[in-house]
C-alpha cells in the first residue's frame, strides 16, 4: 500500500508531507537522478550496507546541485513545498500555494526550515522508486546527512 502522507516535526512545529501526483513525482525522480548520477558513478562496492558517507564525494554532490539553473531549482522546490502542510490547531495550512505564496507564518526568512522541508518532501515522494534497490540505504544515509547540515 502506498503511503500517501507522513507527519514530521521540525523545531517543535508539525508538518505533513503529502504525495505529489504521479506525473509530477515521476518528473521529480528524473530531476533527482540527474543530480545523483555523478555521485554514484565512482562508488564500487559489493555490499551497499557497507557504504559509508566517506565513499560519497560530497564535492560531486554539491557541484551537481550548484549546476542547477534557478528555474530548475525553483521547479523542484516549489513542487516539493506545495504538497507540505503545517498542522495547526485551526487545521492544516499549505506551506506554499499554487501561485508561489507562503501560506504559513515565519518561513519566508527561515532558509534552514525551507531546505529541510524541501529535502524531506522530495525524498518522501520518490523513495518508493528505490524500495528494494541497493540505492535505498545510500539515499537514506545521504538524506540524513544533508538534513543535518548546518546553514
């Protein structure tokens, strides 16, 4: 059964990650693979469980991210944030509306929160593709590492 939402907590705020529609999710997967391919091309191991983050060239990772054009980055980030809601006492509120306006308080200047939500939403929406794949453990470790980076 496909998980259609996931509740998370960041800095004592509660958020709900929702699934993108299948067409958007598919396109996001291809965008993600464009970023990840340079990272994994030089990894040669027999057992993916033995891979450590030391095996991943973070310079390659960052260069592939930095090579993104602004419109590509915004497409990815906007689509990731449009499916995230903050869970508030009055009910859920969309983080970003279809016009690109923020729908919740105190996020427009919080780069760390915005980046964390983007990464978690992207991973939630494409992780099904990696289930049962050797890339599962690698992407989980890499995601955890990226989420823990201090801005």
